[in-house]
C-alpha cells in the first residue's frame, strides 16, 4: 500500500479524523443500503471527491433468494440512483471470482471440517479491505470509506486505530479484526459516530431513496437455511451421537456438518426426555458428542491465524474478548500470544466457544485484533 496520507486539520464540516487529507479522493463502497448511502452523502458534504462503487458478488446464474437482501442487482440499481442523488460517479466492480474463492468455498470447507465459519469476517478481511483498497489505489483514490458502525481514531504519532461505533446496538468492529494493519490509515467510517436513527434522519434530510430501506440480516449467498445450503455441497453420512461422559449412543445423525457447539434443538435423541448440547464434533469418526450444559463450558481458548492491529509487545496481559457477534465482551488473561496464535484464560468460563468463529480482542473500545477459534481438545470415552 503506497497511497499518500498527509497530516492535516479536521474539516470544518463534519467529524473528520485529524489525520485525513482535506478534499481527498475517496472510494465509497455503496451496497444500496441506508448506511453506505449516508456515508457517500456525508463525504460529499465534507468536501471530499467521492467515487461511489459497489462490489458485484452475485453470479450470472443467481439463484432465487440469494443476494436479494443485499448485494443484489436491485441493490446495485438503488446504489447507482443514490450516487446520482448525491452527485458522484458510480462504478459496479466485478468481484464474482474473488467472492467464490475467498468466501463461498471456505464457508463450505469449514462446515465440512466440523467448524462454524463467519463469512462476514472473511468478506471484510479478504475482499472489502484488501481487494477493494487495492482497487481504490488503481482508481487514484486516497481512501476507502464504508458504512460500518466503527470509529476511526487517529492517535498521537500518526497511528490509526479502530474503536467501537457510538451506537452499541450496531457496533461492527467484531467483523473487522482481520483488516490488514497497513490498510488502517486509508479507511474511513463516516457513520461510526452516529446512531442508527440519526443515520435515517440524515438520509431523509437528503431525500435519499434508501432512507427507509430495511436492514439485511441473512447470509447473502445462502438461499433458505444454512443447513439446506450445506446439504447440497457436503455429502451426508450416517453417524452416531454419543454421550461425552459415558460413551453411550444416544442417537444418529446425517453428518457433523449440520451441527455446531452448544446446539440443543434438533438433536432427535433416542431418549426424548434427555436435554443435551453438542459438545464436540469428530469429523474423522463422523461422531457428534453431546453432553450437559457444564460440558460446554470453556475455561481457556486457543486461536489461530491471528491478526494484530497493535504491536504484539503492546498487547495487554488482560483483554476484553468477544467470541461471537453481539456477545457481551468478557475478561480474559492472555496466557500466550505470537504470530501463530494466542491462548486466553477466561475470568468466568464461557459457553459453547465454537471452533471457526472469531475471538476478537479489545482494550475498552479499542480493537486490538483477533483470531479464529481452534478446536477444544478434550478426553473422550473409547
């Protein structure tokens, strides 16, 4: 990354970080939603040279009910219309191949390996803040902006940090732990200091056609349920459900790929009165191990493929950690951390820490980095 960043003063219009160059050219990622629409409008109002862009993920043979909630052809049309309203140029960028390679393929592979992936983390890490930042440079832009509810904080000495958004119900730092550290200075979050109701008010004040557009919640490329989608690509195979304490066979299943740690519903045990949770998925033997609630409590956590947004030497001995989106951050002691991963010990044991999900590290509101949760090795009955 070689885009120039100059130390300048804050714009007189809007809350622009002090380290951001006035009047710079910004590539604003527009999804056709209200957050990115308002981001483009605010940037234009603050005097930036804004270029709107949407990343095309949907294939030519788009299936019904996929890419309909966001990133759809209709959303592209709406994003283009908003760009016209704001008065900025708009590009539709083709990222179909990258999306299949970095997101859809690994999503299925993780389920096949008995893990529970988070494709939104992967999308931000591998596509939006890697591929898109490179594209911004090619288009002569100094920055990339998105509609994430994240705060950019320019620290003394020129370092840039990501902090939790000011709307605690919308904070999205959990999804950005994998952002390449060298890319941080080139990323802007125009709505990071706003609450969602205010964002909709601004959209209405600008008469943006997305002002009342509902939010998308589902995984964009999955039609129906995740279980149905995975079943199409990962072969089913009859296996056993066994008790993690006694080894007793309590039921049967059609594949470990259909389960996740902590799951209680849909186990279809032979003894219907039993209350059990998924404790461990053994892909090699195609066994789903189940147990009681306490069997799902983790006292330690190991994470692999880490990404740190600070110098490793500055990682505190105790951190706040989130092990799933919208979870309440909990305290944990850092037992070990290096370029290969980290190990934590929770102050209070945590329920169903699922391998494949993200362990995201914070110091108060500041995002420190994160890693992918590794499997929890336990002693199993013969």
